[in-house]
């Protein structure tokens, strides 16, 4: 696995886990071209989802995204939800993540919360060392989201499969943590999270348009 392959995979995964607006189908030839540069063992999961995008009308694709991610908290793309729930601790986790981005020289725009999986993946594509470390820290949440999407029969499960295929295998400690989180669920205290709402970013410090 080369750094170029890993970066390409993270870029593709980030794009395919973002809200599927009208530009996604226009980028599909580029997506397929990028998939073709990856190691053969990494391609099937992303190819499967690219086929789904190609075969699905844009409005249906957008509706499917909302149905998958917006109606079920256990399928939240906001990774700190799995470990912190809607609690004050989650607010602090978001702030730490925002500071990690800033420490890598990023300028964060208003937009998605910093723990949205597509944002974390884009960070990993832009700043590989720090980004892969963040992905590793969120590994239990990624595994729970992957399992939830698979159980729901969601086509986005293929993109999560791609992520886990390009991360190190779970060790025994991580497996135990995933099992504990799955059994206990997230904490239940409800608080507002409005102050924590970044990002668009590049590693050279320029804001993403």
C-alpha cells in the first residue's frame, strides 16, 4: 500500500459519504478512474457503490442518503455520537478534534461538524499522518456504523467496508471496545452543540470553497 493509494482511497471515500448532490454523478467518471488506480483488493467495495450511483436517479440517491443517515441515530455519520452521545463530553470531543485540524494548519469554514466521517476522511487525505491517527481513534465508531448500515441493507455499507479494508485489522482491545459500545449504546444526556460547527479545509491553511 502506497501513500498515494491511501490518499486516493480517502478522497474517494470522503466524496462518496458526502451528501449526494447533483455534482456527484458528473464526477462519477473521475471516481471510477480513481478506483482503477487502487490495489485490486480495495476496488470491489467502491466499485459496488459507484455502480449504485450510476444506476440510481439523483433525487432517489439523495433520498436514500437522508433515509440512511438522518432518520436513525445508530447510523449517524457524526462519529463522536457513538462514544459521547448528546452530552457535554461530546462538545469537548468536537473541540479537541477542531483543535487537531487547526494544529495541522487548517482553516475551518462554517459547515459540517468536524466529526462527520466524510470530513475526517478528507482530513486524512489532506494530512495523512494526523488523519490516519484520527481514523484510528474513531475506529470503534466506524465499525458500529458499518455494522448498522450493513444490517439496514444500505448501499452506503459498501463505502464503510472500503474504509475498514484500508485500515489495520482490529486488535483484541478494539474488538472489546466495539462490543461494549454496541451493548451499552451512547450516553443519553441532551445538550446543544451549536457552537461546534466547522469545516472546509486544506493543509496549506487555505479555506476550502
